[in-house]
């Protein structure tokens, strides 16, 4: 029977909610159930992660229809390959690695575009107080424009570390590069971004 990620029977709906809400039901537990053919567990994992994975893919391919198609492929791969998950990384890291691999074939031919408002807001300083909320919103457009001035490699690093909150080790695993390379890209990405922001009249320390 084909896997349907959006359909779920009413008598299983309460169980799905319990799995989602129960912190004891970790992603790793869900993957184990999926490996045994548990469709409900697949539904729950999809519900937990599909929005973030979709946004990650959308930032790469810059086309909603393509991103939606790729998301279906990503979670179909999860269904098929759950038994191969070794638990050496977080499930979310594994999902993003699959998503990135899927997007590479179309990414090369896509024109560069600016990152969206959410990305711009996501990388704002966590130390900002409520008093500067309005100012942050006013800066969002400028930050988004500056992000668009970064290379694709540098934007990807900023996206993973600040939006998806991935560690250097996790970012390295997702992209498939050494941790030292991630650190180098982070250094130059932040340096370039600081220069672009300064040119727009925004002078502040960068994390």
C-alpha cells in the first residue's frame, strides 16, 4: 500500500496526538517504529519536521512547487531507509542531510535570491531586549538584502547555524565537509555580513 503522509484514520488521531505531545516519544523512537513499518509513527515524524525541512529546501531551490516535490521525496526516503539510521546524529540532522542531497540537482540551476523575512529575523542577536523589537523589524529588510550579498556557501552556513541551530559538527555532517571548513566559512560569512551591514549603517557585534 502506498504511503500517504496526509491521511490518518480518526481512530488513530488521538494516538498521533499523544505521540506528538509526549516528550518521551523521541524522534529516535519514532524512527525505530518506522523501520518496523509503523505508518502512524511516520505521520508523527512528518508532522514534527516537515515545516522546517520544507523551509530549508525552499531556501535552496527557491521554488515552492519544487520544494513540495522534494519534501515528498525526503520523507519517502525516510520511510524506506529508517532501518539504516544509525543514531550517530540527531534525526533532524539526518533529515536535513537527505533534503540537501535531494536539492543539489536543482540548486545549481536556480538563480540566487534573497533569503526571506523569517531567516533575517532568526539570526538577530538573542541578547536583544523587547525595547528594540520595532527597530529589529525595521532592520529586517536591510539584513535580508545583506544576506543576499553572501555567497551560496556562506548563506547555507548562516542558515544552518542560526536558523536551524545546528552545531559545527552537525553542519559539517549535513553539508559533507570537514568541521574546520565549516568554521572557516562561518568566520568569513560573519565577517562579510558585518561589512555589508556596516555599509548599510548597521554597526553591531556579530555572534
